[in-house]
């Protein structure tokens, strides 16, 4: 699955266009490397997202095309935050 789609499906970012913009601006990295929106992700990858107010780091636990809102957080495990 593409990283931009995963960020939307998992509801880490609300819209896919926001995920694409974040990737294009170098705010998203997978396993320590900045990625483009089309980068492929898999279970076990470590993703970091930088925001203006900090950031979040998480491990991908599952990859699904569609999930219900209350199940979205089961796709990842947060392993760190930055303030």
C-alpha cells in the first residue's frame, strides 16, 4: 500500500491530499528515509511524521484497504512523540 493511502485509511491524517503534501515537503519518513507519497509500506515499517508543533513515530502493525473508524488505531502502534 502507498504511504499516503495508509495515512488516510489509518486516520493519522484526515485527507489523502494532506498526506501527499506532507510527503512532498519532506515531513514523512519510513525507516529513516524521507519518502514520496507513492512509497510502498509494509507491516513492521517505522514511520515518522513531523508537524509544526512536534511529531509522531509509529510502527505499522497491519495494512488494510478499508477499516471502520473505531478500528483504525489497530493498524499502527505509536512508539514515540516529539514536542
